[in-house]
C-alpha cells in the first residue's frame, strides 16, 4: 500500500535533630563520589528499631531510611543489620549516601554542540556514549556532558537523571540529541514527540540488497527469550495481550554495494531498538548489529546507525532543522565496501 505523504514508499510491513559525625568520600569507577557518613546514638537513648534510628540521626523520612537499609547502605558498628534490629545507645551508625539523581557535570566529555539558544541545545552524540545515567552517580553520558556545559539542564524535565533531554539514542547509535533549557521548552518539545510531528531521520547500513522503499508498521515488545532485545509482533491479538507498543519505520534505499544497502530511515514513533528490530524482522539486520543477527564488517565495532536529521517546531515559532553527517568510523566502513 502506498503512503500518500511518502509516495516513494511502496511496501507496508505491518525525622529529628542531626548529630555531628564523620564524612568520608570514595569513588567507584565510572561513578560519582560516594559519601559515607557516620553518627553515634547518644548516651541514654532508649533502644529503637534501626530504621527509626537512621531516620532520626540523619534527618530523613522513615521510608527513605528503610530504602537505605534494604539497599545495603547502612551499617551498625560496621555490620549490616535488618531494619527491625534494636539499636542501643553508643552504637555507631554509618550510611553510604546515594549520589544525587542529577547527572554530575562533565564538561570535558567529547560531544559536539550543533546549536544552542535560550530554549534548547542540539548535540551530536558520539557512539559508545549513553544518552543519560541509568542510576544515580553514573558518569560518562551525554547528559553529564551537556550539564557540564549548560548547568540549568540539570533542573529541567520530569526525570532528574535525563538532564533536560527530550528523547534518547542507544549507546552505540551516534547522532543528534535534543535537550531543553527551560521547563516550557521541554513541555512543548515533548508534546511534539508524543504527537509524532518531529522528523527523525537516520542513516543505516542494512545487510542485503533492498531494491525499493517501504514501511514497517508492526508493534514492538520485549523478547521473552532475551530481555536485551525487542521483537516485532505481526499477530495483533498477541501484540495487544503482551502490551506491545505501536512502531512505524519508513525506509528508502540510498545506495547499494558489497551486499549491503545504505538506507535513509524515518521513524515517527520512538520505541526502544525500533529500527534495529524492524529491519531484522524483514531479514535485513543492520551491519555490525550482533544482537539482532547483523553481519560483522571489518573496522565496524558497533551497529551502523546514525541519527542524521532532526526537524521540529522551535519554541520561538519557527521550523527548526538540523543535520549531522556520517561520523568518520561509519564513513570509513561505507567507502571501503567493494
């Protein structure tokens, strides 16, 4: 079935006071500094449950104290103890406080700023860099890099770890990332992603020779056999039963050589691994994408996928469009194909 808006596409695949104590800082590899704080139960204090004592000594809610205990962050005289353990006067309570959720600023990380204004930032993320931390204190992500250059991003958006990002890319996918510098800009841009009016264009190297453009309109869900993967669900009843998410991938062959096809890909939706899973489903997995059965290529240590185009309505009312050329690693692989 032809798409009237894309005539070149021909195929459809369908509490208490704080007591002075000691603080120690340590750092794990790739993580922010860990703060260890120790306090003593005052002389004459009655025996109480550990969770109550932690809440009172460290000035946090009892719920937060129980979280710390469950996570193994609390020691009584150097040893872990359950939340109901009676704690007596003179006991030393130490807590390994979790780092803040906001990404630690790392302005030294390599990320190219394509555009920045009072409302937003467009960055070109290198391959091998996660979009944002998945747990407190994680470092080395695009969000860390952007917060290092634009500190206000740490306060923008509903999730503190995302550093104002409006969308994400897989770690090994390079290309354009969009972040908002104000809450108003974030809300406006996210609304466009939700409404599927943002143009998201990619360059992808698919295995096999693809002769015509097409559309894959199949919902995606986590593969029950491998939680790292997504799978396309061609059966509507199965998709609905398992909570599959709607996903649409449009592709157009750009050039063919060496048994591979360079594709221009557009996705109005944004589901995890969408392009990778959809192309694998039709028998054309990405070059270098071992997770989805893609073939290896010399000099290609990752899947061949680059977020090359981003277009949307700017908060100032204009239509914004940004582009990113193939990075050197992918360009080298493409040019050396026979």
